[in-house]
């Protein structure tokens, strides 16, 4: 919660808003315990949520009926929720162009390989989605456990950036 007593709003951005950002929105809203409210959007939304993402979320007992692929400009202007944190989840290593969010929220890049780009057998594709889910879940768990109200802005930014580097640590383990 922030000083006004409302949950802190988190926006997960990606290019297509069909897989990674949708997974992150679902994870955050479950893990947040009312302290955070997550949203997701894309700079060039696909227009539909990847069916493999929905299958994974259903298998983990997430309600999926409200997820949709949407443009990030839904979160601009009058009537939009005030966004406190923006996390991009595009994968720089794959030369994806991540959207840039204007304004004053805290931002960090939490690049995740795109499971929607996975090819192979259904098991290999499911494994790619499970891996993306695991990485996002780890980062979101770290984030939701930060003592946000007791950190100054510079310390908080450093912690957000460190969380985004967790992939290298997780892959070596």
C-alpha cells in the first residue's frame, strides 16, 4: 500500500501482450495480497492472449476469463489508474524492442525469453512457458517482499534493477 492507502499499481509491458506480460499480471495479482494491483499491456498487442499462456494459467488454477491483449495507451490519460511501477519483460537478447513508458513511475527491465517464440513438440513449448512463468514468479516474489516504504528511491531503483538480473543467477543454478 502507498501513503494514500491504495494498492500500488504495477504495469507489465511487452511488445505483443500475449504471453510474458499476461503471466506476470496473473502472478502479481495472486502474490500481491492486496498490496499491489497488476496490469499488462503491449506496444503492438497481438489482439489475443497466447493459448499456451492461458493453458498454463488454467493448470495453475488462475482465473483467465479477464485476460486480454491490449495497447499500453489504455493506461494513459484521464480515468487510467496511476501507475507506480512499470516493468518491461521483453528479451533484449532476442533483439526485441521494448516499449518505453513516459512519466514518473519507477521502471525496470526484467527481460524474459519469449515462450511464444518456442518451437518444437507440445512438451517443448510447454517447457518454455513453464520456464518463463518460473522466472517471472521468482522476480515478482522478490519484488513483493521488498520493504518498499522503507527504501529511498535510489535504493529501490537499485533493487528493481537487481531483480531484473536474476535470470543469469537462475540459469547458472
